[in-house]
C-alpha cells in the first residue's frame, strides 16, 4: 500500500529519508535541475507573463528538465529511473508526491486542471531514447517529436487555460519545429552520444555519411551543409504552419509565444548565416534580430481568435 505523506503523521527526518530512498541514485539536485529549466527557451520568454503563470510554467519545465536528465545523463539504469518518475507523476496527480520537483508541480496540476497524458508522453520519449538511436524516415522522427516536444506546448496551453484542439494542433507544429531546430544545432553532440536525429532517408538523399556528423571534423562538408539546409527549410515550414496560434492569443500570452517563435526563426537565420555548419554548436543569434522578428510576427498576426 502506498504511504500518503500528506495524510500520515511522519517525522520530518524520516520523511526525508523515505523520499531519498525512493529516488534513483545519482539524480541531480532539484535546484540544479530548476536552474537548467530556467535557461530553456520558453521560461526566458515567459518573463513577460504574470507571476502565477510563470510559477506554473517553471514547475512544468522543472519536470520536463528532470525527465531529460534521467533519460540523457543519469549513470545507471535509466529505464528504471524513468519508471520511478512515472510512479512519482501518479503520486503528484494524487497529491502525495515525494520528490521536491513533483511536490512543486502538484499545485499546477490541480489549479490548471492538467491532464496526465502529455506528461506521460514526455517520459515515454525518453524511454524511446534508450532503445532507438536512428530514425529511418521523417515520419518516424515526427512520431518521436510527438512524444518529446509536442506535449510541452499542450501543457503550456493548458496552463493558459486555452488548450482547444485547434490551438494544440498549431502548437504541435511549433513544438516539432523547435525540436528539429535543436537537432540541427546539436548534430555533433547527439552523434557523440550515439544518437542520430537526422532522418536516414535525408542523409542518403544528400550523400551524408554518419562520420561527417563528428565534432572531430574541422568544419562541415558539403553533404552535411546541404542536409542541414534541407532540415532548416523543413523547420521554417513548420513554424509558418503554426504561426496562426499567435493570432488566437491575447496580451502577455501572445507576446510570450511570439517571442518563442521569433527566437526560433533567429536561430535558424544564424544557422543559415554560418553556412549551415553547426558542428561547433549553435551559431549565436542576434538579440536585435530576435526583437525585429518579434515585432514583425506581432504585426503580421494582429488578428484575434
């Protein structure tokens, strides 16, 4: 029987020991996870939002960041750690979570009426990372993005109280684009970790061999540059497909999401400006460029929904 720490009198030291014993060994401290979460794209943009909304979004991003930490960086049995996290997620929905980040998430789950599904899909994406290292086709990769990226946008819209089917579909396009952008920026890092997120069919199309993704290369060769250019174009198309979401939002929420979109476009522009060579990591994007793009998006999407 699961112990409910919120309904059973437990001494503080014993409760702390129980919590630590339940968590996987080697987990990073909650404060370190939250520090990384606050560096993510959306929380930076969300500084324009009201304090309550920002608090809820940071709680969500703390969870998402912890999922990635367990799936990407933990020494030990990552699948077992992810299974533990899903059980802890269930405890959070029941109001009796033990880990500090899940305890922090509980008021957001309750106050915003969020569904379990998107959170569980984020965990499943990281399980997939433990068994799938290559994607043969774009459709396979997009299926992965539906687990690893799209749920974040759905949760954010849930925090806003705006998660209609139409808005979520537009958000999915933006979130998949953000995931592809990250794949373009991190080809060498992903390759060093044994993963390739460039679809194998696209690599074959441009004659790009896997060893060309290595950071040991001085610069990207023509096949890799052509591959990245193609993926950047695909990412731009997805951003355009999702931009209608901006016109369905108002006020600070509209500004925050437009800021995310502008940041993504500026990052794509930076990749293009670097000749589609990302072996050294993400080329820096200009703050001035981001601001100009933000104003352009807001002017272009002045409609309301």
